[in-house]
C-alpha cells in the first residue's frame, strides 16, 4: 500500500495519533488489538450497516439500499457461476432477428451508432446563431468573454444555452494549469495504468509506454510530445481516430439499441486526457468549485458513491 493511500485512509478514519515515533513492538501490539476489535465488530456488521444507513434521510437512504442490494445479487451470481457473464457483444437482436456473424452485427450496429454520433447536431451550439460564433473548432475570444462573464449571446440564442453560458463563468480562485507535462507526471501516470488497458487502432500496447517510462530518454520524449500537442493544439494523425467498442449494458441483454458504444483512443492520447482531467479536478477542488454530485476523480469519493 502506498503512503498516499495510507494518508487518505488515516484521514477518513479520523486517526490523529502519530505512528512515526512508535517502536515496532508497540505497533504490533496495537495491530493485534485492532484485529481483535475488528473480528468482534465484524460479527454484527450487517446490523451495524443497516443502522448506519437508516440514519440517513429517505432520499439518500433508498438509493444506497438499492445499490447495495444489486451488489449483493451480483456477488451471489459470481459465487454460483464462478465468473459473471462477459459483456462482450457476440450477437445482437434487432427487429426480432438475431445476428451472430461479424458482418451481420456490423450491418445492424453501424446505423444505430451513427445516430448516436449525430444526435447532437440540432443542439444550440451546432445551429444558428451560436454555430456562426463558435464554429466547429471554437472561438478563443468568445470563450474568454464567457469565462470572464462579459459575453452577450447573439439574438435568437435559446434560453437553455443562455443559462449555460451565464453559469460557465470562471469561478474565483481558479488558476490556469500548466500546459506542459513533466517527465515526472508522465511516469507517475503510466505507473497507475493497467497493462490490460486496450489501445486504439494502431495496436500500440500500454506495456510499450510503461517500458518507455523506465528509460529517462524515452520518457522525456513521450512527455515532450504530449506537451507539444497541448501548447500548440496540434493533433497527431494517430490521435484523430479511435476504435469503437460495443459492450452490453447488462449481461444477457443483446438488444441492439440497448448496447453501449465506447471510443477507445490511443494509449498516449488517453494518458494525456487523464493528466488534463487530473489538473482540472485538482483546480476545482482547490477553488471549491466542484458540485456536490461530482464524485468521479474527487478525493476520497467514487463515481458509484452516493452522498
């Protein structure tokens, strides 16, 4: 367990006792006592958990209970089958007919996925008058005015878009994050990357980039390429395409219109996106600009967590 994780758990447990000056003999004695107390408390863990959840308001309590019931059912299924059914798409059901071949599946899913891609074409920023202002690649001058809360939308802008632009101003305390990515940040990000992570269409594997991070010259080269893209806005050719992967939202549900399509980008591009997201979350936390339900990437919180 890394030191940062220990600090997070210590903070969550509200542990204030310093352990640095304690000798190993005393630490082992306290550890044995803590394990003994844990075993005693574990015997009544279900009742304690229910009592804890029941103390929440109904609007918070009921979703938590539903999530935990679903989790228990999944664990039971895993114990019975040994492994939950794979969510890989091997067949699809469309208009009463089941397709099993790659050609048949592609023929059915292609128009459905195209509809997903084009579903936003009639939204406010893709039609007049905002389309003329922001175009397809953005408008730096207009964006700076929005952040400064001085932007005046053109006549004919939908009310929803006006409200969005009004609340898109830059909160006080936000500072511009550095565009450059240091070699240390690049290496740290790759250390957390799992080798099972799938790459894009090029076939480059995360293992190659993890190996590069062990050599200072190669790590510096990869980090400098990320920084060049961020500073100049230049898009590398291999970053302009991605691999679409089809997944079942629920195991066993092969309905073509109920699948989830995810875009798998290249490993280096994905690493860059993660670093940018980390900087944004860190900046938002420091300025206290994150919403209450913004749990993903938030310290000591998770996407599935309900508060």
